[in-house]
């Protein structure tokens, strides 16, 4: 950095140098103009006087030469010539007669042109000016006598004296002007140096001090009230503004720092994962929740490409980039067995698109929701238990009663006819099928499984729900069902959507029975209709949750007690119930609401106390056509050949399965536990074509037996059977390579078809 004194000297030298150049330039310009003017005026004056004197001499000579020329008196003309030459500036005279013949002449010596006492020579020939005689001029005039030309006079003169006078006067003028101007310049320079240069250097000195110390509290002062004082005031005002600006900037920076730290603290303390990227996909923000979830520190990922560092969000980002609009991805199951709600938002900075990803880890919430759903399912099962017990007793009554008739006839040695025996068998088969169907309905209702979406026909779903309700509800409840004439297809989880409609139906049933006041008759009318609704702009205005698409509307209406408006706003809240104590958990409608939300639908409720309630469920329509395959009717069983090992700890099931497959043409080997099944297979693996394993057996479970058999023969064909497919143990075995699954109880047709399909598939692969 330049020193203070050096900068000051530098400023002074520059200012003085420029000032001197300006003053000298002005001085030279003005001097040249003034000198030229005075020189012109002086020369004009001197030469004007010189010419006047010469004209007077010529005028005198015109008179003086009249008589001598008339008389041609040479001596007198000579005297006149001498009189003319007496003048300092005249150096020669030529006299001519009227016919221009040279008559007389006189001249001074060349060395003495400027002296009056110069030597005079009489001329024999006319005097002529030489080429090197620059200051000799001539004038001629005629001499008249009584208006007659009697001769010519030619006078030669020199203007050297006039030039000399001009030069002498100019020299005096220049010296005088130079002395005077130099004095004026000295005075001006002193004044400028004192009044301008010194204040400017002082101002420069203060500026350097301000810049060096960065201290804008310094001020300049002046004892004068002139232009410099105004400049100083302006400089002080500038420093004051800069100081105030810095104070404001420091205040703003401090506030921005506090706000930045505050916002950063909020971002870092958020339990939600927050990741932001710029337009190039480089990470700009990575909060503590993101560090905890991914195991990657912010210092290691900031300014790196998100896809390279952590590509879990790539599929969601691709969907976001197609629209560049906020996107929400609900309950996404990630590879590390976590469940995330993912939000992606655009941020425009200087017309450039940045992106923010918010990911809420709802794994625990998902588990709680599953538990709540399961709790509600069990509540529903409990609600239906009375009716189901009644139906089961009726079913068992039909089977036990028929068996007792057959047993009685056998004891009495009575022979039953074929038609009678066929009739008894049909009764027992239908009763058993009905019991199996009711068990399946209960399992479907109570099972735990992920939300797997597939095409669902609402007509079939509602028919299934109505069948359960008719079997369990009091007969005082009348059903009016209106199905859709079209196929009301939706994309849904069949079990979840069925549970939602069943819960709504049970609520309607309760509103017409247990919620009535004492003394009121139980019963009423439940109406269920399925219709198609096109949501236009007016519909969306009345239903903010709707989109302008086509929906299937399922209306479930009852003529029950109705709901008050105050209560109506709370019915979807968890654990809120309008039923009496111990009549419900308050989770039913909450679970219904969550299920419909997961299917991108919404619910509309209208109710009048004492009249009833209408609940409309809107679910987006599935427009993609789907094919439905139906098994060929009238097929009793599928024949085959080969050896099959059946392992089951239930003797009855083992015997029936053996007899079923023997009817189909298979050779059967049986085992009553998993350990025995493994030993048999190890000894006869080359002759056994397929193994039918029960899931739950003593000594070795179906899974353990399957793994042992696979070690013995990796190509072994295994079919798994169980009474409950949604058992987690069954799911795990199915994932590791079991060829097929058949659920108990099975018929001859179902069992033979599964065995036939597995064996046929193997034979086709071998071919």
C-alpha cells in the first residue's frame, strides 16, 4: 500500500504539473496574441509616419525641380539632389528630361546609407537597385511646368531604419509584458496553491486515512466559507452516508445471520428429511434427518449430484420432472423396509428451477395404522360373531343331522337308495362349502397384508359384503341393492375396500338397532347403490377433494337414528364414537377414511337426526379393459401319474388327501410329521415326483422340511398347503421357491388341478 507522504507528494506533483502546464499554455497563447497585435500596430504606425515623411519630400521636390528642369540647370539640380540626399533614408536620385533621357543623378556611398554626412557621388548612368539590396525601394514622379511635363524624378530610399525602430519597440514591449505576466502568474499560482491545491491535498490525505483505517467517522474541517468548504461538506456528507450505510448493512447482515441460523436450526431439527438441489442436480441442503436416515454426512454430499450420492429418490424425481409441478407420493415402500411420504416441490431462483425433496418417515405410523386396521377388523369380526355362530350351528346341524340319519340306517342294516345317498351327500357338501366360504370371509376380513392394488369389481365387492351382512344382521333390517349395469371397475386392494364397505354397513346396522332408544323398534332399510359420476368444474367446487375425472359412487344409506351436525364434523376422528360404552372402539370410520384416501377417493356424508344417514364413497374409475378367466365347468378332477409324498399331521386330512390323489391315478406315500417326510424323501428321492407339505407340523415345520428337501434335491417339486395363506411363515416359504400353494379345505378338483399343473409345467420344461 502507498504511504501517506508518498501519496500526498504524488498528488501535489500531479496537480502542480498540470497547473503549470495550463498556466504556461495560457501565458504563451495570450502572449502570442498580444505581441502579434502590438507588433502589427507598432509597425503600422512607424511605416505610416515613414511614408508620410517621404510623401512630403516628394511633394517638396515636385515644386523645387520645376525651374531647374525647365532651364536644364544642372548645377542647381545637383544642389537639389544633395538636399534630398541629406535625408537619412534617401540614398539616390535620378533626374530625367521629358523625353526620359537621363540628365543628372546623385547617390550616397553604399557603406554610409544611414549617415547624413555620407560621401556623395555624381552619377553618370542612372542608379539601379541590386538584387541583394532588399531594403532599398524607389518612387518616381513627374515634374510639370504650366501643366506641361518637363521631366521625371526617381528617388531611391531605404526602410531599414523603420524596421529597426519596429524591432527596438517590440523588444521593449516583450520584456515589459514578460515581466508583468510573470508577476501575475506567480500571484495566480500562489493563490491557486493556497486556495485549491493545499485543500485538495488535505482532502486526499483524509481520504487515504479513511481508506487505510476503514474509519468513516473521520471528518474534514475548513475555516473558510467558500467553494472548498462546500466540497468539504459534501465529502463529510458522503462519509456520513457511507457510515450509515455500513451500520445498516451490518445490522441487516446480523439480522440475516440470525434468521439464517434460525431457519437452519429449524431445518436441522426437523424430523422430516429435507434435501434440496440446484438446476444441475447438485445437493445444496442435507439436514440431520437426511443424515440419520441415509447414513451420509452433509459435508460429504453437499455440491455433489444427488443421483450419484443417493439414488433412492430417482424414480420420484423423474415423475416430477415430467410436469415441473409439486408432487406427492403417499406411503412409498423403500428398499430398506421403511415407508416414506415423499413431497417434491419446485423452487424458481432467477428464473432457474431448483428442487426441494421432503420425505417423512412414516414407518412407525404405518405399523400403528396396520394395528388400528387389525383392531377394527377384529371388532368387526366380534360384531359378526353372533350371526356367524348362528350360521355355523345351522351348517353343522345340516351335516350332523344328515350323518346321524346315515348312521341310523347303517345300524339298522337298512340299505339306502342311490338317489337318497346322493341327496344326503349334496346336503353335506353344500353345508361344508358354505362353512369353508364363511371361514374364508373371516380370514379375508382379519388378515394382515400390504396394500396391493389390482382391478376390483365393485358389484362383486358389494355382493360379498351384502352376503355377510344378511347372514349376520337381524332380520328386521331390509336390504335394497342396486348394482351398476356396467362393470364398475376400480384399482384397489380388494380386502381393504371390502373392509371399508363392511364397516360402513355395520355402522348403518347399528344406527338402526343398538343405537335406538329404549322402546323403539329395531330395524329399518339399508340401501346400497352403485352409480357413475362425472366430476365437472361445478362438482369440484362443491367437493374440494375431487378432481375433474370419472368416479364410481357407492351410496350406503340407512333409516337409523341419524347424526347431529356438531357430531358429524368429528366422526372421522380416531376413538370418537357415538355408540354406547363397550359398543365400539371409535376406529371404524377413521379406518374407512384412511382406506378411501389411500385409494385417491373421498367421502361425502349427509345426515338428519331421526331420519337417517347417507354416506357416499367416491373412488376413481378404472377405464383400462381387463380380461377375466373362468375355470372350465363340469371338470371333477385332473388325472395324472407319478409318485407323490403327502406330509400332514392331521390323520383325517392325510387320509382324504391320499384317497383323492389315488383316484386321480397317483401313487401316494404319507408322512405324519416334517421330520419323517424328509427321511422318506431322502431314501426315495429318485422315485418321488412331487411333495405336498402342510405348513404347520410337529418336529419339523413345512418350511424346515422344504429347506431340507431342497438341500437333498434342488430340483424337487414342492406344493405348500395351509388353512391360512396370509400367514407370514407361508409368505416367506413362497418367496424362496415353492412351486404352488393350495389352501385348506380343498376339493378333489382343486387339489388335482394344482398337482396336475405343477407336473405338466415340469414336463414341458424338460421337453
